[in-house]
């Protein structure tokens, strides 16, 4: 049987390399080096003083039609080739043959009274005024073209006073003016925080909040990358309240102490040093408070560039310069070198793969992200940006769900409707399951903060990662396509029942929202201990392969598709018959699918089943052969 969902590709004609006349390809960093004479007049004008005047005008600089741009690219103009590639990638088929591409200097559009003396960002639009490409030019200091191009290579320096002053200014503006960022104002300090002292009196000690003291604190989000030698233990608690030597801390935590002081805060929360690591009772309590800890933090520091706690994040120095390099003849003589990139930048770091970080990121009101090239800021009313405003423009991460999902005043905004809530949770689980956990036993705990927060807002109960209100629909997780990431399972964990995605490690996916539901929850026997039986009683249509039309099975196997939970399904099935519990119906494009759980009967308990996978059916007629039955799923 097929290992993936039936798929009907929609074939649309796009401009291929053949349509472009196979313009010569050029390697990055050398494009234009040997084709100086090949630049067309429109591209030469783009980076000239006369061109700057046109770019700053209301009419803009008229570059060329698609037909002419394609013709010049075929003749060897490297910039036309670059422009075609960016428009093709970003807005396929929007630029028709006879439409003229018009460039504007974005800075001139912001303030028409004071025209900029250089090119900042080039927005290319067509006659409809729709922007179909955005180009960011960079130039080296001292280069002949530098007088025309504003942007310079971005040198990472996240520990300078200029950078921290900009961060403090953004924080103060947010605290004063942003209504949705109201969390993080004076609140109860966590059970324990590190008292970092001040710049003038830099003493360190663990502060125990046993009198419910209020205050402002910073929370650190980082990758452990293994055990940390200075972790808080029951035997070191008293000593650490008397004092902590800076050299005892891992470099990432040292950097967080420095950053906390420079930001003007007194207290820092770090999980490894504020939770007693060898006390199960303390860990359970603090993990239960995780939502409040990050939600009430004045700001979260994210150590984006540190893959391990010992790496640190302040001293890293990198320089950003786009890879696309063009040497362009200047009207004044000589050659200028411009570096071009298109689109916004998506930062990627080791911390993005850490399981615990997702809830830290989603619950924090304000984040200072020490990124690969600069210090970034994000709050509930400001999208991801550099603190100085002089760096890159960033793409909002897709997994950054709307802040309003955690706002009890959301009302009719996104996250307030039932369908949106279902979508939000499925997306959270899919994104979370891609991330790594050093201890797979944390599969549910690392999402507990988000779960508790949403339980309060949605007035519902989350059971092993599934919401009671949409329980049937949320049984439809699978390992579909996850094997492409090397994400195969060899064994199922006992930390959760077979019907929960938390019983497996690694990535899972959902099939989509139901249009029709055929199953119904009749009851649940759920105990607190995770090792105890957790049974769900379902009323649903059930069918076996023997019940189905055998002639149909023989002639068309694609009408049923199975997604086993384990790489070797025989480990769970043995010689038992697989049965299918039909849960509901969904749409995949224009294709209607029945969704069913693959189950086997438990050897020890008659009438009790265990999940072994998910299946889809393209023929709704199988419902005629199914029998309605009440079953227990464990």
C-alpha cells in the first residue's frame, strides 16, 4: 500500500528556464565579474546619480517590460537575470509580457520632503502598483558605489552600549504604550531568581522569594547542550544563597548576567540555577509554574547563537554581506561592487530546534533575541526587528502564532473562534514535535506551560495533548511524510496511551479539520499517574479488510492508505487482525477522505484496543459495510 496520502498535483504553467531562453547561469559571488560590458542601459541607470533621482521621484525609475528584461538576460545582462529570477520566485506570473517594471527607493516614499541621497531598498512594482520584487543593495566602505548605496556589511556587535541603549529604549516604549504587552509589569518574583547585583556592585547570589516579593526580572531561554556542572542541587542551595562566583557559571549564563545588568534589571531566572535539579517535587512544581514565569518576565533573553550552555552569545562576531555580487561600471569611471539580496531574512539557530523553547517563546510578552547578526526585538505589538533599525528585515517565523491566542480579550480576533482554536493547537503540536528534547520523557512537560494557559482561556481540559472538546478530531495525528526527516519510530513509550501523539517521539502531522464526525466519546477513565491505564470509550463505525469489497481491494489499492505509527508495524500487530475505527471525514484539496484509526485488540483484555496507526479511505461507500460499535481504546 502507498506510504503517503493520495495527491492530485495541480499543474500550472510557469516561466521556466526555457521561457527565459536559457539565460546564462552565474555562480554566486562572481556574477558580473566577467560580463561588465553585458549590462543593459536600464540596469546601469539603476545604480547611477541620474537613476537615484528617478528612484526618488513619484513616477519612479521605469526599468523594462518583461519581454525586454528577458531579452537582455538572454544577451547576458546579469542584473536582468537576477531581477527575472526574483520576480519569478516571489510573484509567479504576475508580471505580464508588456507591463513595465518600475523601481522606487523605499526611503523616498516614507518622506517626500527630504529625498534620501542614497539607495536604501528597491521596491519593484508593475502598473497595478503591486510590488513584485524587493531588492536590498549593500556596498563595502570605500567602494566607488558606496556613495549611492546606504547599506554596509552588518558586523555583529551585540554587547556595545549603543545596542543595549536601543534595546532599553524599545523596552521602555513597549512598557509605556503597548496595551497587549501588559504582562511583565511588577509581578510576583518566581520561587528563586539570581540576584545579579548592579554594574557598580556586581555580586551574585541566589535569592529565595519566600515572602511573595514583587519585582521585575529577566528570563533566559537557551540550549543546555548537555549537563551543566553548576546546576542548583539540594546540597548547593544554601551555599548559592550566600554567593555565586561568576566563573562557576556556564558562559551563556555569564553572558545573561551581563545582559541583565546592562538592561538595568536586578533579577535573572535561569532554569538550571533556579530549579532544584535533583528534586522531582521541586521540578514538578516549577514546571507547572513555567507559563507564569515566562509570561510575567519583563523580557526574555534568547541565546540564539549558543548551541551549548558553554558557548555564550555576546562575544560571537560575524559579518553579514549578501552572496550575490555585481561589478558595475560607474558613470564617473571605474567599477563599483554592489551586493544584492531579495526578500526578508529568516534567522535560524540551534535554539530553534529545542523542545522547551517553543513555549518559552510563545508565552513571553517581550523577547530580546541574540541572533546570528544582530540583537533582535519582538513583543506582542512589534514584529521581529533589529533593535537599532539599521540591520536586516526579518521574516516572521511561521510558528509564531498570534499573540492573541493567549489573550482572554481576543474577542473576534484570530484565535477567538472554534475553528481557529483547533487550527492553532494542531499547528502548535506539529511545530513542537519537530523539536528535540534531551530527555524524551519531557514530551508533555515541555508543552505544559502552553497547555495550562490555553486550558484557562479556552475553558477546556487537555488530556495527554488532546483537547476534550475536539478529542475525536485530534486523534487523527500520524507519521505521514515524517520519515523524510529520518523521523521513524522503533518503539512506543509508556508515558502516554497509544491514542496520544505523546506516546511517540519525533515529528507528527495532522490530516486537517473534520467536515463530518462519525465517532463519539462515551467516557474516559483517566488517572493522574502516567503509568496507569487511560482508557477512552468510543462509539464509532468499525470495519476490517474482510468486511470490505474484496474485488475493489484487488483492483485499486490506492483507495486505502495506511500510516503505521512504528517503522515496523509487525512489532505491535503480530498475528492479530487490523481493524479500522472510522472517526470522520475531511477534505484534501478537492478530494474527500474518510479518516480511521488502525487498531488491534489487546490480548489481555477483550474488547479493548490499542492504536497502531492511521488510515485514509477515498471511498465513502465503505461506511455501508461498517458496524457501529462501542470500543475501549487504551
